[in-house]
C-alpha cells in the first residue's frame, strides 16, 4: 500500500511540474502565479503548496530536473563516439542528433527563461550550466581524448576541442533563436547543413594527420 501511495504522490508531483513548466514558458516567471499553476494542473492550490513551498522552489525544481535530462545526451555522445567505426561518420551522426535535441523549442524556451532570470537566481543559472551543459562537454572531451589516443583525432586540450565542436554546431541556430525569440527560425534542412559544416570545420582543425 505504501508503494502505491508513493506512486500516486510521484505522479501528482510530475503533473504539477509539467503544468508549471508550461505556464512559466507561456507567461514568464513574474506573471506566473501559483493559482495559474494549480489551474493548469487541475489540482487545488493547497495541493501545489503541499509539494512546493513557493513559486521560486517550483521554478528551481524545473531547472534542476531539466538539467538532469542531459543524461540522455551524455549517453548519446558516449555511444556514438566509440572509436570502433568511421570517425567522420560518427561525428556527423552525433552532430545531427545533438543539434536536433538541443534545438527543441521547449529546450530553447526554457534556456531563455533561465537566462532572463539569471541575475535574480544566479544559483539556478549555475546549476543549468554545471549540471547540464558542462557535464555533456566533459563527456564529449573524454571521448575526444580516447579518439586522440588512437590517433583518430589530433587533440592537445580535449575540453577545448569539445567546446569548439559544440560552438561550431550551435553558434548560428542558438543565437538566432535567443535573439529573435523565434524557436523555429532554423528548419531541419538548416540544422542538417549546420551540422555537416561543423563536422567539416572541426575535422579541418582536429582531424588526424594525413599520410603522404
């Protein structure tokens, strides 16, 4: 019986978090109220307060749980760059899937929301970066170093190489989305083109030395 109660509690919390995420993204942090969240979740306001003491803690929970989702990206990096296949082909596959995941409209909208409130909640901005993006970069760096150890890449600073790879991949579409607010500004065709160009540029700088 206890496990069933915990399961119902967990489901209720998830419903509240999902509803709050939608309201925060639609209305922004300041214009969102706990009443709005309760209405969206179709629960009572006291139920929302049972799980989260205030709006700030609820917003913090959303940021932290979103950062935790990068585990999927980390597995994608580790599973793709095994060094057992064609490095250029593997990088192209990683780039395509990576850019698609990070350019999801909801991910972009939440990113803008975190940035917009970074001065007010600096710890949340730091959490988003350190527990999210920075962990992905570290995993990518480990994979790049392993490829370099097998002479499949030329890397002096694996973490710097990881930053260069992601920068080449995301600079155009992410900046376009952040500055314009148009989260669909880059089409799938655009993303494919950006990923192909990023891999070519990355391998021009970090690819293995060509034999004469």
